[in-house]
C-alpha cells in the first residue's frame, strides 16, 4: 500500500506510485483516524454545496468543511446562466431559486456587446437570473443539508494523507478526519490544490478593474446617454441597472488605491469623474471589489483519491459571468460519477471522464474570457476587432454561437461518433408525465423509450425508464445520464445494453 501525506509545514519529497508529492514517512495505519465519511469537501461555496447535494442523492456520507465562520455578508449580484437554471430544474430547485432572483434577457454577455438575445434559444429557461450571491450560496447549502450533508464552519484543511483506502485530513486545529475521497472546492487560492502539488499554469493578472453595486443620484436617461457616448472609446467601463436604483459599476482600477487594500467609494467616484466627467452621484454601495485578469487552469483535476472542482481548478476574469456557473456545472458532472465509484457500480474509467469532459470546457471558458478582455481594451487594434465583431453579431448564427458558448448550452462531450444530439444536454421536453426534468430529481439515469419495446433490465436500481411514444423527440429512444447529457440514441436492445454497461456498470444480479 502506498500513501501520500501533504501538509503546509513540510517539504515534499519524491513521488510514490502515480501520486506526486508523497512524503517518506507517512502516518502508519494505527495513526489514522477512523473512516467516518465517504467524501470530505473543502469549501462550502456554490460548487462545494452543489457537489454535497449531488452525492447525498446517492446516500454518500458527506462532510463539508468551510474555513469561514459565517457566510458572506456583502450582497453581490451574480447571474445564473441557462445551463445552470436547467440544472436547478433537474433537481427541483428552480422554483425556490426564482423566488429570490430577477430575470433578464439572455443577451449582452460577450464582452458587454449590446446585442439582443437570439430567437428561439433551445431551452425552456432562456434568460439570465440575477440573484444575490449570499442567497444562492445559502439556498444550495440548505439543499445539501436537507439531503443529509454535514457542514462544519470555521474548519480549515491544513494537510492530508492519502493511501489506497482513503484520505486522512488534518484540520488547522489539529483534528484528523478520515474519508474515502477528498474534493477541493476551496477557491482560486485552493489549499487542497497547493498541498496536492498540482500545477496551475496560466497568465498572472495584467490589468486591474473595480467592480461594485451601488445606488446612483442621477436619472437613468442621463446614465444611458453617457454610457452610449463612451462605450466605444473607454473600456472597461459600464453602469448597468439592477433595479430599484441600484447599478453595477465597472471602471479601470489604474491609478487608485493600493491593490492590497479593498477599494473605496471614493475610488469609484474618482475613476468615474476621470472617464465620464461625472461620478453620477454614486452612493450607498452594496459591495465593492477589485479583480484582475489572471487566467489559470489546473494541470490535473484528480490525483488518486483527491479531486478539484470550481475555482480550485480554474480561474479567469468575471467577464461574461461564467465563473460560478462553471463551478456548479463541474459539481453536477462529478457528483454522480463519484457516487457511482463509492457505491461500487462505476465502470473502471467512469471517474476519469470527469477530467476528460470538464477540463476542455474550462479551457474553452478561459479562452473566451481572454478574448473578451482583449475586446475591452482601449487600444486601437482591439477596438477595431470589437467593432468588427459587433457587426458580425448581427448575423444570427454568430450571435447564437456566442450566447450558447457563454451560457454552456452549446457543450457537446465526446462520446464517439453519432448524431449531433449525442453528448449534448437534452432540453426540458414535454413528456406524458409533465416535463422531462421533473423525472431527474433523484439524480439517476433515464431511458426515454418512444418505441415502448426496450428495457433497462438489471440497471433498474440506477436507471429509470419512461415509455412515451408522444415525447417531443425526433429520435426513437435516448439514454440520459444523471446530468442530463445524451449517452445513447437508438432502438436496439443489445446496443442499449452495451451503453448501459459503459455508463452504469454491470447489471445487478
């Protein structure tokens, strides 16, 4: 049996097996804490909370450790894009979330180029939901706890040791906990990633930007006129209404207070006066922050029994509002696969598909945010490209492609050759029992059979079945994974059985 021990205080030595960064003197079996949990998750942000809930759907024993003693207090508005809204609908969370959000058109995301949403986007949830970040974090945490996850606040991971059977996690106060897997959902400065020794290559921040939400003291028409006047010549700069007199304000940070210090309202006023000739009477900020354009992607999402998700695996500028969504979607992809591994029915390579599928998605997000940041530059070259792209987005195909990219509904995982729908997520179609997503609340697979001739047979303990010749599909049958992606299309039972084995392991006896 090999093991890996990683702590913040000791230096790493040579690797053992395929696990880098192991130490020469791992703790002996007698020193290990008893195996109490199946999965320990570091970080109770949206990614960690969603992952905990997904695991609990399959009775996985989950502990979430959050280093902060209290939830975030600042009221920052974040946007849930179309794909994230679909995921909420799949788990019966959408109505709860909608009560606390404000719907906006699914438009103007790419580099803040103001174009209308394409017509007939392929989703029942073709809008952006603006929602306070503390609220969405609270709702997802409550959801995980309702399903039976444990959450402990004020508990920070300081080190861990992994071996063939599990992971021993050491907390900052010296307590040691034992689980079968550890997942780092602990943000861009992830302790888990650093201690694991996984590389985080990319580009450091080159430019800094101030971003906040605050009230204004002038009429909306005056703001709109000034923003229109300056939009083509001064980037990044915008004021966007969020209702009730509150605006999202973005201005360059160059020349204001020390980057190590939180920005002040006076910093925003100074920059607004420099750019627009007026500070618009901004006051009563809800939150203020400074962000850079650092862009980094973890080299690996998994090392042995330790995995990474969310900002622990990738960071990028907030342009396009993709960060929170990307992390929640990571969790949705990983949850059922890790649960399958723990329940003992996962095919041999199933857990490896987490990185195989999500790493390229993150690469694409990093690339599109790099492009957007270039288009926000005030230099003549980027501004010329911005004007050209603005013209091209008048073509529906271009506008649609960019919106589908930002909102993640254009993702197609590589499941091999087959119809275009294979590997894509299936929209929330009408079925005889109501809506498709209402059948996915339990986080199981689903065979939708329009022929009424097929069966899930020995996989019925992990795959549901619906015979519905009236379902709104133009193919005979589809097999859906728990994350709503189409794993198989056809009408042949033996071919179906092969794909059930590929994604859901051997049939039960």
